[in-house]
């Protein structure tokens, strides 16, 4: 029997470490420490219900486990064979317990390829990876195929880059392989900077060897003997697991000189990002690895011709790499049978926001947003109304009701005014103001713009300021016109992918939620009730009993009134912090 | 970037030299050197950057250009308990802004500042990957999930002796 | 050569592979506006960060617009340079740039020479939409003795950064910060004076806006001229006469020595003298020092270090005081011509006039911004009174002439005053790279060998290559000469010397590309290096036209030694005409 405990960042934050310890000591107390293994795995994906403990072989899936539950799990489930019902997932629709994750709405429609090992193996143990066919693919490539044949499989599989752009991976490898040089580099872009996305982190934390193996395969294909992983310094756990995995791979002769007795040699080093979103752009990433400011440069030359230290360099992101070993083993036809015509395979999304099942999911290309949000995601939190879903992070756009049945793939998302991006998917409900959401993303872009080109450096700032003006209720129709023109020019003229996509949140909300902009501009109202400047807090004298709770909690003393008499809010002083509403037990305060 | 003046002791200079040397005094390793140095000193005051520049044989201006480009690097010492509020999108839509406002109000500092007693500093970060727990706040290495503005005072209380 | 064929604005063209759209269009006579782009071809300087996005064009089949400055032509490309989409984009981007740019054109020193202004005019920008709520990025103003940084006006073209780092290897400037607040600045956004800046002024020379300008002393000069208690002397550096005419619409390379002297006299200077005289004096001192060191070296004196380095260039002096301060005994101790002039003017000439030194005001006109710093150095002051009071640039002189309403082009030639205005051809060529060492060789050869030169022109020492070397036969004694212009080249040469890899007896270094003719105070060449070449030709023409072409034959120099100094390197000469150097920076203690 195995007890798998989720060791993803979310679950660890909810003390999954302590759960492991408690389970171990409870097992020891029952003399079972040699019969039952407790394994900390990578992310199971169902973060909403974390920490997760899974029992093998019966596939029992315990949710929201606390360290103090360990005793019961061991006593009831391990010893007596009885499931702990209160820790099982409850299907909200049918209101009944589901013990096997396969039958849970969250997992039913998922196909796990990149995440195939996350939640199944101990990422710090190479033997567990090998037991699930790990390092078979590199072996197959080296012993049975030449580099071009290997590239051909990737080309034929239809795999496209998962970092955002969707460039065909096989073609990228082929270009790099054809450029002659004494030294070439394979770079893994693990500088996941999209706010609200943690796909790459979960893969590196849950299955680092798949990335290492894929990088060696890439090295074999393009003729590179050096690999570099550019990883966010803010990901200490992923860094640690990657380091452990690299050491183990070296020990097993799967990295280093003459891998598997062949004349192919490959090794991997880590480079750390330092908090710059633009470094997700490959030229910026390369400059950052060279010890410079992470400013992008004009392409061409592409990194495949002149990249790291001026040498041909192939850059792929974590998720792209994680797909590679399976494709080599199962074949191009298998992979391309999943997905849509031009977008093959699966995509990992970080599903978050106002949704019941926050988590990390992997779904086949072509699935609809409706399936993702309402079946996998379990619908909108607190029974609110769905309003929008944002994909592609700061480079993407907000899609609406009318896009819910659009099959998700690279091209459809672009046609809808958004993009795949790296896989952030944020769901919004009726309480979210779309002007404020656009402003939120622009705030991010303004902060993350490298400053090199004027449209991005100044243009995004001006977009932000205009949006701010609108959310303050000072916008004009001219501002809306200017937003659109400026957005289009920035897209048309910015130097790199960051700038070229930064106006997308503005354009997509202008397209899909123009009425909300109009409400801010013409009626000076925020329909979602989110824009502070456009709200007023009012006490209903009928409902107010004069308990003084609001006045006592007001941080700026804006509320006056005698005890047991209706109170009043001085709107000139009120900072609209909302403290009074939260304290009022009589629902006497409202926002107008 | 605002900064403070410090005087380096010979052993501190030696420590920086050692770090540079461990990266073969290679200018291409500047970012790794800065990471390691910040790990050691907690921050990167001007004088530290001068020593790094001299050892890697690059201009101080270039080092400063890199330090000010990356948000991870700081020229000001952080508080004893650095507070980071996640302002990633998932946390944003679940009310991170209000939580941040409450920290600002309770500590009476702005983002990027440290309380006068040096105990707390406040910063924002983008997505720690615990979106299931949104909104998320980090204090040091410890993660607080599903933080509400009401809970801010209690969290701070944990760190006040 | 491999070529590619493409269509630009419906015209077919074939260009060598690797040609940018901008250059291809230019060859068709299509003028695409550029802002950050700069190409100083002969100096091997190219700045194309593709950051301003003004030069964007439409390329068929491409999703977005392409920066023409940095997009190579490809076979079959169809380019449109002035479509409505392009014009709208350029205008909008320009409005953005201007929305973060101060609007004080009326008092901006760059007004009229500002590339940003030119493009705004060309694109017809009449208003900045949203200016009333647009935040501007603002920074501390930085006043150094030579250069003013008003980087509120910086548009991040990065030209200064390229010059300071790639060409000059000074490393005073870098792009700093990120996003909206990014700007080019010294480390810690401190003042230039606290940075390793040499004040060479090459950043100022290429800045398209008023972000980097010289400290303007014209107002102080006018005040001195209007003070009846002061006698105001002016000296003009050799490179000034080769470029000043450009400010008045004359062709680059027009020598305006006589008109300049006439203009200065019209402005009201009491004595119009020539730095060329002091250049001849420098040769006497520096040449003698060279021979002295050489002789002692050849006689086996181990305490003598060779090569001797020229020291007339104040930016170069700053550079070695910061970067080669383990070698401070290597440069010649001779002061620069500007400072020699000041020292002689306020001693020898003041005595002749019967005036006290503080009754004299010495103004220098220089192609250089570092000269402003140099004349303020403490060691060049006597009782807090500087040997040279104000140094103004060629550009400032042009402003002065214009403000006095002088019709410069039509002025009749006039001569300099005597005695400090008489010079030889050797003094003139100080203005071009290789000139100082050629002048020194002309004198040193005759003094050393006691024989007249077989030929005066040492063409082997001339040219535009960044690093040059030549061996001159001193009547059987081979003298190895090295020359570098541009501080990056100087660094290479000096690194070789420090490593013991080079075997030179004497090295000439000038900080600016091309020498003083390409100085940071010269009329702006806006990226056209043919202008620098034309100035160089003017210098050598002027030399060839002189009757006396060797410094030691200048009769007024001879008279100066006879009446006042004694002989070269005498105690008095040492006191007045030589200096010493200081260690700058503390880099060494960190390593």
C-alpha cells in the first residue's frame, strides 16, 4: 500500500509536510512502517481541495486533509480497510461522496500527458520515474534513431510551443540542428511569470526528470551538449527538485559524457531569473543568462542562428519539453490523434479565480471553455453568474459567454481576441469590473515593460492612465477612441512579444464589454460595483438601529450618529474601505 | 532607486571577492553573483555593487543597470519579517488588493518600504502558485492562504513579540 | 556578393544580402525618418537598438510593422514606407515620445539642432492627446563642470550608452531602471562627476535631444567682455577652424581661420591668440622630455619608463587617472596646450602688459568639453585664479558669433595677434589623430639628429584607423610610435603596454574618434562620418600652407624661451608648463 501526499506548493502551504510526518509516525505506531510507504509527490492539480492524500492501490482520494487526520486515515483505512468518508470529495451536484478521482468531475475530462507523473511519483526519486518508462525515450532516440528521424517524430506529432507563441517545436529543432557551430545550447524556459499561472512550476516540482530527459533528446537532435534551465529564483522547491534530479541523472549516467554508452554527451546547468516577466521572451531570456539586462532584441537573427553567447540555441518552455519523451515512446500518430487539426495534444491550464475547483488541469486541445469552467471547474463560486474568462495572462484577452462553446486551441483563441499564452485561465463573475480587470493587466505590463521601445515603455503607461481615468469616472468618449488607436499602434509597433500583446486585455474588453466602458464614461457608474470612485456607501435609516459598530470601525471617522439612532456617512471623508459594511449586522449599509 | 550608504569591512569585501571567484570572475555570471551576494548580505548596497563590478571587470553603471532591472534585487535592507502579498490574477480577483491595503494601513508603510523599527517590509509578488489558497500572503517563507482583510491584524500579531 | 531583390514603394531594387530596409530605401532616395538609429560607418559605430519605432514600415505578409533600421531585406519582400497605417503609427509613437518629453523648447540648448524636434515638425505633431493627465518620468538634473544631464529629455535612443561603453569603454553610463522610469544614467544615478566619466563629450555629440548638453559659458564670456576692468584674451584650438564654418552653412572641411580671428575681434576680445602657439610650446617641452627619457633609457637607466604618452587630451588624462593609475609616471608631464597657453598668458604676457593675473580673463575656444573640466582643475589655479577662466566649445562660439549679428561668411580674413598668436604647421595638426606625434617627430628628429628633415610630412602617422603604428628612422635609430584615437582603442593599446606586449617609444592618444576634429564640442555631425574626414583634410591643408611647419622654428617660441623660460624643461618651464597626475577611483582596493 502507498500513501501519496501532495507536495505541490499550494498543499505544502497548507502543511502537507506535517501530514507526511504524522502519517509516518502513525504508521510506525501501528508497526506498519515497512508495509506502507508514504510518498510526497508533485501536484495533483486539485488545489482547491488541498492538501490531497491519495491511497494506492484503491485510488482513494482524500481532500482537505489536516495533520491531525493522519491517525484516522491510518486506523480506519490502512488498518481496517474502511474509507474515511468525511475526508472524501463530495460531488456538489449529487451531494454524494466520490472516492476515486477518476469519477470526479474535476478529473473526468482531463488527459494527462505533460502531467502524467505529477501526483504519481516521488519527484526526488529517479527510480520511480524510470519505473514509469522514464529515460526510455532518450534511449530509443540514441540507439534506434538518428537526430533527423527523432526531429521528424516531433514534427509529425504536431507539437507546438506551450510558452505562448505556439511555434511548431519540431521545426524549431530542425532549424537549430541545421545551423553549424562548434557549440550549441538547449535552453529550458522556466521563467514562468504570468501572474496566476503555475503550470511549469508544478511540472518541475512533480516530474523534473521528464524535462531533463526531453532536454537531452533535444540536445541529441540539434547537436548540443549543453543545456541550461532558466528558472525563476522565486521557485525554491522547483529549483531544489531539479537539482536533485540532475544529480541523480548524472549518477545514473543519463547526463554527462557518453550517455548510455553512446558518443552523445549532454549536461545541464541552472540559471536563475530575477523577477522580470519580459525574460519569458527568448532573446531577453538569453541576454539575462549572459548577465545583462533582460532586454529583447530584434529577430532575426533568431536564437536558432545566434543565441546564447552567439551560438545556435533552442529555447522551449517546460511544458513543451514535458510532452517530448511520451511522444517519442508512443509515436507521432498517437499524439496527433489528440486535439484539433492545427493544435495537437493537450494543454495544461492553471484554472483560478471565481471558480469552485481551482487547480491545475490538463485537457485535450479542442475542449470547450464551457466544459473546462462548468464541468472541470465545477462552475462559478457562490452561485454567482459567469462573466468572463481571461486566458493568456497579460498577453491575452477576456472572453465572454459567447465564446464558451469555442473549442480551445491556438488559432481559435487568437481569432477570439485572446491567446493561449502559457496557460493561465482566470474566471470572473458578475462582481468583476472589466475596465478594472484591463487596468489590472496594464498595471502589470507597465511594471514589467523593459523600457527599451517607446510604444511599450510610454504607450502602456498611457493606456493605464486612461483606464484609471475611466475607472475614476472621469473618462470621455475620446478616451475610448484613443484607447483603441493606441492599443492598435502598440500592437503594431512594439519590439517584442510582451509589447505586441500587452494591449490585448484592453482590446478584448473593449470588444466584448464595451457597454461597461460606456457605463463608466456616460453614466459614471461601475456596473460591477468595483470601482471605488464610482461608489458611495449609504446607510439606510430604516434598517439602521444605531448600534455604532460601523462608526467604531470606520478608520477615518466618517460615520456619525447618536446611539440607537440612524447613523450617517460623510461621503467627503469616506475612503470606501468597506469596513462598515462588513461590521453591520443589520444589512443597513449599501453601495450605490 | 533610493539607497543607503554603508561602509564595508575588509572581511565583507573578502566575502564578495570569494563569491565572484566562485563564478570565475565571469561577467556573464553577474546575475548569479548578485543572487549569491544578496543571499549573503540581504541586499545590494552601492558599495557592494562596486566591489562586484571591480572583480568581474565591468562598469559599476552596468551592474547598477542590472540590479535596477530585476525586481528580485534590492538596494534596501528588507524587514526582519518580509511580507509579500501575492497580486497575481487569481489572488487579485479574490480580493488581494484589499488585503494589501489593510497591510499598508496597519503597518503604515507603502509597498517597498520597511517599518521604522525594521521589523516588517511590504512588497508585492506575482503568483506563488498557490492559487487554490487565494488570496495568498507570504511572510518570510511561510505561506498564509485565504487571507481576508480582517485577518491581517492577527497575522501581524504572530510576529510581534 | 550575394544579393537580394525586393520592392520598396513599388520600385524594384537589388541590394547586397544583409542590407537593411532603411539603407535600401535610402539608396532609392526614399527618406524614412529615424531617431534612435545612428551609423558612424568609418568609426565602426552602429547604434540600432530598434527602440524608438519611428522608422517602422509595412512589409507585405508580416503581422506587424517592421523597424526598417534593423530589418534586413529579403528576396521578394514588398515594402511600403509611407502608408496611412505607417504614418498613423509614426505619429502615434511620436506623440507618445513627446508625451514624456518636456516642452521647454524655447530655452532648450538643443533647440534648432534637435532631431526629436525635426521629426515632430516633419510628422506635423500639433497636440499631445491626453497630455493633461499623462505622468512624465522626471529625474534629478546633473551639472558637471563639462556636461549637463537633463535626462527628463532622454528618449532612450541609447546612442550615448553605445559611445560611452562600446566606443570609449569608459563605462560611465548604462541603461538603468526598468519600464517607464528607464533612462541612461551613471551608477546609482549619481552625478557624472562621481562616475568614471572623462568628459570626452562623445555622448553629447550624439544625443539627439537636449538630454546631454555642454555647460554653456557664453553668458560669462559676455559679462567678462563687458567688464572694463578686465583684459580678455581668447585662444582657439586647431580643430575649431576646421569645423566652425559648418555652423554657418559652409561645406564641411572649409577652413575658416581668418574669418574666425576677425569674428573674435569683432566680438570684442582684446587679444585674439591661438592655441596653436601653445601647441608649438607643448612640442618643445614634450619633445624634449621624450628625447630626455629616450636617451636615459638607451643609456640603461632602469628608472625611466617608456613609452612616453602624450598628455594634451584632458579626457584621456581623466581616463588614465581612473583606469591606469598604476602607470601615472608614464604620460608626459607636459601640460596641454590650453593650459600652457593660460600659464604663459597669465605670467609672461601679463608681465608684458604690466597687469596682474586677475585683471586678465583667458577664454579658450575648444572642440572639446573635457577642456571645461580641465581648466577648473585645482592644479591649474594660482591663488584660486585659474590659468584659463572659461572654455567654450566650437558650438558655443558659433552661438556667440550669431548673437553678435556678425555676418560670418562674408568676413574678410584677419590674422591672430602677436606674440601668442603665431604658430607653425606642427601646431595646426594637433587637431587630428596622429598630429601631435607627427609634430613631435618633426622637432625631435631635428633636435636628436641635428639634421634637417628629409621630408616634413609623415603620412604613415595619419589616417582614420583606430590603432596605428609606425617606425620612424631617427638617422639609424628606429623609433616605434603608436597612435590610438577613441578611448576604446586607447584601452587596447594601453593594456598591451601594461602587459609588456607592446614595444613603443612614444604613443599618442586622443579620446575622440578622429582626434579633436571629432571632439564632443564640435558642430554636431548627426552620424555623418564623412564630415570628420573633411575636417581632417582641412587640417592637413592648413599645415601644408604654412611657411613654418616645425614648432622649434616658431620665432615667438624662440623669443619666449630667450626672454622668459630659458630652455625647455628648465626650472621655470617645469613650474609653469608641467603638471602631475592623480589617482582616481578606488577599484584596486576591491580586487
